[in-house]
């Protein structure tokens, strides 16, 4: 029964440390709990067994924990669980196509500070750099940045 408790503590600690690396990186809570459970297992070994046996349990626990991590990184086993793709696209990438700084338009809604303006052949959502602009006012594009059309009257 003593060996069962000891091996269970060490195994749970190892699983939590591996889970920290694979599934919840950055939170460190799971990893800290895993290290604490492993430490409790090692402490249990020192309380229950002779120093030589407890020392062997300590060495075995360290070898297993570091061995699993090193083996996983060298063989690439972790890569099967890792997210490899990233979203690189952006919404409305072609939204500003055909627009240039200095283009003239007309406000088709109140712009306070965001509203709509007709510029060229289209109606666009715009942002005023000078505050409120009323309907029908002539506006000019001052900046085009991050899919945002910034205007002034």
C-alpha cells in the first residue's frame, strides 16, 4: 500500500507537469501543483522509508520527470499537441482599396466622431479627427490606417 501511494503521488506530479507544458502553458498553476505533488511524494518516501531508499526514490523521480521532458522535446512528441497554425488574415483587407489621402467626400450621416461618408463611388464608415461633423459637410481623408478612414472637414 505504501508503494502504491508513493507511485501514485509521483505519477500524478509527473502528469501535471507534462500537462502544464502541453495544454496550459503560461498559467504555471498546474505546473506548480505538479511539482508540489511530486515533492509530497518524495517527502512521503523520506518519512516512510530509510534514507537510502528515499534517496533512490528522489533520484528516480527526478530522472523520470526530466527524462520525460527531454525525451518529449527531442523526439518532437510535443509537436503533435502544439498549435502550428495562426490566423494571419484580417477583416476587410480590401476595404481601403482605391482610397488615398486627400480625397474629397460628403458626410451622409452625422459623424460624432464615427459615421458614414460618401467618398468616390462608395459609402464608407469614417472617423473624424476633429469631432462632430454634420450631414452634408464636405470632408477630406487625412489618414488611412488599420482599415480606418480618418477624415476632417
